[in-house]
């Protein structure tokens, strides 16, 4: 193990103040670290719980300053400017490295780097012009999904196309700027979507959390359950693939890997994210170590914790839409009469599609956990009874 480990009491910096940063800060606090969050939003979820909130834009100067004032810096979302991550790295210590971030957030570089280590993705082509969009469609065979190379999330920034005219239109819509690129992917027959969150320490040790089975609605994660309802060998292949990526990419910190398990039995890497992942929230209640604590351990040079599952679990997301369903006042008390854990991220404004919180349940089976978590969400979505009838 590296000797220059970071002692409790020292400062951990987080670029980004969303819920992933909030839960990381809470885990860091439990281990006695102090947390400084950089986020321009005065009410950011992580800023609310940090020891210090630096309210500034994600520019190189602010990121470098953060790195100088913290023993280590990490980030909680991919869309911080790469220059800011690089500046933090030059000024101090950044995990995962800016190089990992630059690769994960660009779908072309990411897929090239996945296939370079012998793992499979959906067949793809880089698309840098309308002509390349047409050519990709004819080479891959319709239908294909055209996705922006950078900046897409939660299913945004992608269009399915079936013919050359649609491919050209979609390219022009997704890539209006001269430097905007896209990737074309063949639409593959997905049976299930899985994800594995893995950690790699500064000493090179790797621990992966059990694969989650993920269900999306409108391009946004709706629920996850663990163990994933797939054959044991598929779960094992997913963990091995995640481990291979963490090692081959020399990641220090946490990285989530999303997979498609297809009708013809293949396990395709969809995307990677070098940060805590929504599908790993279940680890807070269900694993011996949470993904957030594991990130803190990895970046500070502490030994990695045991990722083993204590009990089957499910997590359901709470989007802003639920507040609208509930007339602005969800029935929290009714939801919590069930045996579930409620996490709310402290966001003031419940916009449609915005991740406001999540509910986790554990049970003897993943399906029982899922049914209870879904029932809790249904209750949550009802208007709370008013005090005066
Ligand atoms: P992404 O933003 O790449 O995670 O894609 C969002 C969702 O679109 C995925 O979770 C899948 O459900 C679906 N999807 C993405 N790529 C493909 C593909 N090549 N074939 C079929 N479905 C896909």
C-alpha cells in the first residue's frame, strides 16, 4: 500500500455538488475527513452538507485552487470541463485521473478503449459529418442510434434513425457545431441492462459490487434490483469485465460500467462513468461497504472495503414528477410506514425528470424488495393528508 495515505481530518475536494457528491461527503464525514465542494449553485445538495462550499464556476482557476487546498480531489459528474479536471490534477492530486474522465465522457474514445481491451460493445462507427452518418447507417444496417459523442445523459442527445435521410437530419440536429461529433450504434436486442460499480485502490487492488439489474423509463433509471435476475455466469462475466476495465485503464477511485445482456447471450459494454452511480445507491443499505465509502477509501489510500451483499435489495428513484402528482406535498409518512429507507437530496425545486431522492428496500428476494420499494413510491406520490380537513 502507498505510504502517503491521507489521514482522517484532512480535506477531500469534490468537483460537483449533486446528490452523488452529497452522499460521498456523508461517507467521508463518517471516516472523519473534511469535505470542500466546488459548485456554482448556492443550494447544491453536496454544498449543503460539506464543511465548506466553494461557490464558483467549474473553471481551471477554481479547480486548481480546490486541489491546492485539499489532500485529494475527486468529481461526481462527467460534464465538468476537462480543463478544470486537468488543472486540478496539475495543482494537486485528482482521482480518477483526468485522462480517465476524458475517455469516459467521449463515446467514441470510450468505445475505442473498451474494444482495445478485448471487451465488446454494440457495433459502432464514429460520425463526424452528415456523409459519415449515412455511411455508418449502410455499414451497420438499420436501425441505428445516433448519439452525441459528448454531453448526453439520461437518454438525452440520441435519435434512432432508419434511413439515410433520417441519419442526415439526426446528425444535423445532434451536432450543430463544427466540432460536434456523434457515434452511430446498431440497435441491439437487449434482454436486460446491468451495471457494475467497481473500485480500484492506489495500490492496484480491485473490488466490484454485485451487478445491478436496471430498468429505465423515458431514458432515466427508474429502478435497480440486486442480485440481477440473470444467470450466475452472466453476473460473473459482468464483474470480470468491470475489473478488466478498471485495471487496463489504470483507474484509481470508482468506476461504473453499464452493460447490455442481449438475446444472443452477449454482454456488451454500453458506457462507463468514473464516479458513484445511481444504480449503486443500493449499496448504502445492502452491502458491507457503500459505493460512497469505497470511493473515499480508494482515493485516500485506505484499504478497500468488502463489497459483499448482505441482503437482496432494490432501489427506486424519486423524480420531480412525483411532487407534481402529489400536488407539491408528497405523503412521506405513508411511504415510511413500510420498511424502506428514504433518501432526499435537499433540492428545493421539483422539476419533471429531476432526481430528487430514492427509496431502498432490502428483503429475502430482490423481487420482494422491489415490490416494497415500488409500493412505498406509490404512497409517496399521493398528496399528504392536510392537517385541517
Ligand atoms: P445511453 O444513454 O447510451 O445509456 O442509452 C440510453 C438507453 O437507450 C439505454 O439504457 C438503452 O435502453 C437504450 N440503448 C442505448 N444504446 C442502445 C443500442 N445500441 N441498442 C438498443 N438500445 C440501446
